[in-house]
C-alpha cells in the first residue's frame, strides 16, 4: 500500500503528517480529498457519530472503505453504509483489530479444538473505578455511550467464540454518578443464543472490585484469564476430575487485518472483517440499550 493523502480539520495535524510523509497531499475537507483520483482506499478514523456519514461519502466516491470500530452508532446507519458500499461495488470493512490480540487467538484455538466442549456461559468485562475521560468518548451523542467503545471489541470476541444465532439480548445501564459526562457509568449486555449458551458482557467506570477478563464455561472444562496476568488458565475434565494447565498468548498481529485488506482488493481474497459481522455488534449494543430502557428482553 502507498500512503497518498490525509485529511484533518486541524492544519497543524496536516503539517505533522506532511513532515512524516513528504510525498502525500493534505486536506482539511474530506469531500475535496475524495476527488483525488489515485485514492483507492480510505480509512475513517473519526469520532463514532460521523463514521457513517463519511464512510457513505467515500463509497459514493468509488473508494474502498475501512471504518474504525465501532462501525457506527445505530443499525440504521450500518444498513446505509452497507447499501452504499454494495451500490458502488466496493469493499466496506471495520477495523476490529482485537480479533488479532494474542490472548484472544490462544483462547479461540482452545475453544475451536473442542477441548472444553460446547460453551455454556461466557463472561467478559473491562472496567475500573475512576472518572472517565472528559473527551468526546464520554459524550453520549458522539461516542454512542459506555458500551460502544471497548464493548464493541468484547462483543466481537464473544461472537467469534460462540457460533450460534442470537435469541435475545438483555441490557442494563447505570448513569448519573459521574455527573460531568453524558455517557453511562456502567453498562451490561446479556446475550442469549439459540444454542442455549449465554454471555454476560460488562463495561464499567464503577468497577471497584476486579473480575476476570474472560471466564468461559464449557461442557468439558473452562478458561479464565485476567487483564493483569499474561498466562491463561485452562481447566479440562479428566476421569471425573479437573486438570489445570496454563497457556501463553499468541503473538498480537493487528497488521494482519491490513494484509487481508490488500489481498481482498488486489487478489479477491475474503474481506478480513465483513461489514455484516460488524453490523451484528451494533445490533447487539442497540438492543441492550433498548432493553435497559424498557426492562424487557429484545429479540434479534
């Protein structure tokens, strides 16, 4: 890939980009940039609420698109993004980079080997106790809310480990403790799958008590890992007892996403993160928020 252009509203950022890459062109208006003929692929790294608007414009200009995650902040936006890319016959992918995290890859390998049997229940969380950033990521109108940032990663992990259609989603949100922000303080999505499995995903700024990063229960064993420990614990039933061993994360290689993008554009390889998969993440978060408001489960 050859880097040819960058657009930023701030001229000082454009100047910094030119210093690092003297051969590129810089713009402060993305619509003007899209008129540059030699651009094949645009990477949209912007606040969440404008992913859809800019991605659609890029597709309509005949460009392939990679959007940062989350894909957008509503299912309606996701559908419009997919429709625009399909109409232009161009790629739309979402940079769910953490599919290539080393600990996730190691856990996925154990799950797919069948060693712990069928997944019955999965818990995953991220959080601490402390005031969130006051940057746009804590502004609900811009960020989407507490579940839309790290929650998008964790839900994507979950869908990669539990291969089943979704039955329904339950959600919970707590807001108002950190009064200077408009994001929620604590969010939860409980996903119930057609297979009978369930997943409990939490993102919290009220987590004064720690919890495992992953806790996965299977019919033949389980997996547990923590944010502050590199080793991953695997427990497997053996002759009516449970054997325990440790595994190490695999190498983290986020660049494999862009290798996949290159292969798709140049050689018709598979899209590394199909937009329809990223849309499912958006649908789950949207359903969790709807459930939190109504107190009822939301069927997908």
